[in-house]
């Protein structure tokens, strides 16, 4: 007897939300770019109602803003916006590294971190920004569970969309892409050597370097 297959229903707003979100996160839609309800409705062959729902979610994600006159633009973060996100990252990730030294799974986590460093090196050689960003995200994510604090992790994950967009922007800087992956390897080495404070300081410096790179990038984009 043949199996009956059921196609999964996809809400119309999701058909708009997912690809537009991906374009923003990957930098295909640059900060400051305008969005048009009519153009999106025409492109995705839907009415304006699901487009509005998709835009509402993108606004909630912190990726789109609405200016007077209902003009929709991709968010162009200010240096203050960027600093606040990276400041929260620095506080949380430094504490995660500090607690990692007492984690029973330390050896296993370090093995994963080294593997993601290798993935990053491979992506750099192939000049594959998407794979590099994926390896970068996996590297940072794999030691976050050492916090053993679900509420703190929820705060961190709430910024996921912005962190992803910022990460993809910084990794388009070739010098930072190389430097960032080198920092990852140095961090693993410091942890293996049991140098707690040096590892904590390194992750702080690493996140600060990413912040500086991003601020310069957005400043240069505005001056063009």
C-alpha cells in the first residue's frame, strides 16, 4: 500500500519573511535600503497583508525600522547600537569562558572549538563567507552552555538576529576574518594551558575588535 504524503502548509507571511530576513542577514540588502510593501507583494505574489506581517516580524527582530510617513528601511545601527550589543556579548561570553574551566565536558567542548577553527580556516581558503560565519557562530555557541543559566542564555539568544547580521558584516573585512579565526585558536590554547584570566581577557579583546571593525564598516558605507 502506497504511503500517503502530506505537503506542509507554509503561511504566506513566511514566504516573505524568510527570504527577506536572509537577504538582510547576508548583506544583500544593505543598512539604510528601502523596503516597499507593493514591490514585496509583487515579487512574492501575495497580498499586502502577509507582507505587513512579515515586516512586523522583521521590526521585532530589530532588522527593519519604520520612519515617519511609514517608510520602511533596513536598520542602520549607530555606534551606540553596536556598542550595546557587543557590550552585552562581552559580559556574557567572558563569564561563559570563566565558567568553562569548571565544566566537566571541557575536553569535549575544546575538541569542538578546534574543529570549528579548522572549518573557519577551510572557509577562509575558499573565501566562503557563509561557511566562515557558520563556523564562527558555532565556535562561540559551543561554550555558552557552560553558563548553566537558562535566563542568561535567553538574553543572549534574544540578540541572535543582530549578532548574525553584525557577524556577516565584520567577516567581509578580510583582515578581521583572518584575525578573528586566529583569535579563536589562541583562545583554545589559553584554555588548554589553564590560563583563565588570559582567556577571559582574550575573548573580551576579540569582541572589542569585532565591534571596532563593524563601526568602521558602517561609517565607510555612509561616506560612500
